[in-house]
């Protein structure tokens, strides 16, 4: 099936319109910021939030400002006087993207397609794995005494 090539600003406007009207968005992920969970070229299906709560570990499509969209993970939730705020971070990095309000979040990644596999990221099993990842990720760099093969298989099991 032929694809539609868009620059960042065009994609931002199209995604905002599609999700804002209550429809799902399907697109091909680019980059390595969410490895090992999301690989460059995976297909993501984003659903609008439609008033549903955001959970720690959700992978969200976030308006990062300047017409940029990020598909990154909510690692912390905080209730403030101005409402709920969400700390967003890529899986492959150590520094968070920052705090975002509910209004800056366009949708949640519900399904990841890789080849013939469809992985439902909103399943109970995947929520559990995401929580284990959030607990494990800060310590991953300190486990250098473990063979790399073991660490890689553990990361793959947790996130796929």
C-alpha cells in the first residue's frame, strides 16, 4: 500500500485533525528513541484519549511544541493545582522530555505492528511489563556484570 510522505509540520496538523475528530491514526515510526520497544519502521496505531485516564507506562503521542510530535512513555504522573501533569521520556534515553498537561497529549499508542505481529500495548500483560521496565530501566546501565546477551534478551522480553 503506498504511503503518504509528510514533513513534521504536515504530519502534526494531520494527526491533530484525525485524533481530534475521534478517529485512530496509523503511521510508521521513525527513529530510535523508543528502542527496544518501538523499532524504526514499526507501525503504530494511536487512539484518541477521549477522556480516558493516562497510566504510568503508557506510550503517548505528545505535542512537544514547535510542531513536533513525540511517541514517548509517561514515566510519572503528578496532580497539581492546574490539573494532571505527565513526565514524558523516551525509552532509549536517560533525560525526560519534560512535563506535559493532558491537553498536550493527542493520543495513546494502542497497537504496535511489526511484520506479521500485532502487539496490544494497552493489555493488562503489557501494562505489567511496562511497569517492570520503568523499575528496571534506571538500573540497566549498572548491570554490566551480566552478559550482554542476557541483558538484551531481558529488554526484548520486557518490551515486546
